[in-house]
């Protein structure tokens, strides 16, 4: 397998110990793949912060949000016959799935692209309402028509869907509710309209029929979506054989819309690949990388909360037009940075 990513020598840029928990009684278990954007001359990350109580050898405990915004701690004995806890990320209790952590989104900024800090006066983004009681996760940020669109995974016992909020100043937000119902995630809006329509990549999935594929949809207003079509599927016996999902907003190039996506195999090992979509009709796939362009190989990518993972949903295209600075989650625990050359990605497309 190939790997053309140029990792930051400062990696990991952020670890759980670098931030303070959002409330007493919780600790930060992991930091995950951030949304990325430029604002006020700085590089900003909207980091997914996953928290839970300290664990012990007798119980498993995890927080959930009530509809009124208060936090409830669930505690279950590890020897309870109704508990299935074989995955570090999800447990099943009495037939209901729960996340082992509760995630919110937190803003950090940097003057140089690798030293990040939490600025004063910017709120944490928490889940709100009955459809976000298990938290909000994996935000993509798209700047379109002088407004930032935040698309994120909204999680509750009712399922996993796509929520949306918008902002112009990152201090006040307007909620658009759930724009794509369960089961759906990995939603990334294009950063310009095409023939007067909004476009978004997303990933619906079925446990019984079909698979974890990348779909494309259109919208007249950025809120109501239709004309859904599957454009990218998994490949048998490949690095992306189990699931594929969109990264950040596609990058407009002379050759087409370039999308860096994640893929995983049956062993839940996550790599990054690329796909090129037609400029005027992005339902048309022009090319795709046969091999990944980034694989987990560094210690901080191989070992963590959930190892063998590189996962991105945020980047910035540098002024030279070729360099992509992207930020990614490593091993579901750390935030890291790296760079790609668009030219080198084109050479890997087939």
C-alpha cells in the first residue's frame, strides 16, 4: 500500500490531556477528527471531544443527555447478563445500543497551523433535544454564500442521522434540525452551487441490504434534499471493503471535484483514498484511487482508543493551489495534521 501523506513532525497536535472536561465528574477519553475552516486570519478546528466518567473493574459507566439538556450517568455492572460490551465504542444493554462516550464539539484556533488553543468567548456545541441525546459527532464545515454550514452526526436511541447548524460569527448558531434521518452520517456539503443547486455527499446504510456507500444528493435550499444516488461503493478484498464515507467538502480543481474519503476493511482498519467527480455533473465518477493515499502506520495511529485509524473530515487548500493541509483523527484518540499534494493525488487516480 502507498502513503503519500506528509505528516506534521509535531504530531499528535492534540491529546485528551490537553483539554479540560466540560463538567465535573467526566474525563476526556478521546479527541476525534475535527471540522476545519479559516476565520479571522487563523486556522480553526471544531474538534469532537468524547467524555465519560472514570472507569473501574466493576462497572461500565457512560453519560447521556436528557432532552432538557441535563446529563445523566448510566452505570451497569460488568457481570450483568443483559450487558454486551465487546466494543470500546458501543455497548448493548437490554437490547438498546449506547455509546460509551458522550461527544460535543469544541472550537480551537491557531496562528501557525499546529499550535492550537481555546479562544475565550466561543461556546461548546452540545447535543440538544431528543435526537441528540447521545451527543453530536464528526462535524464537517462548509463556507457557502457568506455562511458557515455545520453538518454533523446526531446520535440518540432512535438512531444516527445528520444534523445541521449554521453560523456567521461562531458565537451564535441557528439549528436546522435533522436534515437526513437515520441511518445516515458522513455528510459534506459542496462549497458552491452547481447549476443553481446545493450538493451534498452522505452515507445512508442498511444492516440487511446494500452497504456503507457514499451517496450524492441535491437541494434547492440546502435544507431539503432529494435526487439521491449512490456514487461510490465498497470493493471486495480491498482496503475499503467494509465501508466508505466522505471526508470534508470536495475540492474544486480543473479536472473535477476531488474528494478525500475514508475506507475501512473487515478488521475495522481505516485508511484514506480519493475520488474525482465531474465538475458539472458530480454524479459522474471520473476516477478513483486503487490503493489508499494514507494508511495508519505511526504509533499514534496504530494504538489509542480504537487503533489502526486515520480519519479526516476537515482541510484547507493552501494559496499555492496544490497543497492540502488536512487535520485528522488518529486511533480515535488524537488530532494530527498532514499535507497532500493535489498533483500527487491525481497521479494516484486511475
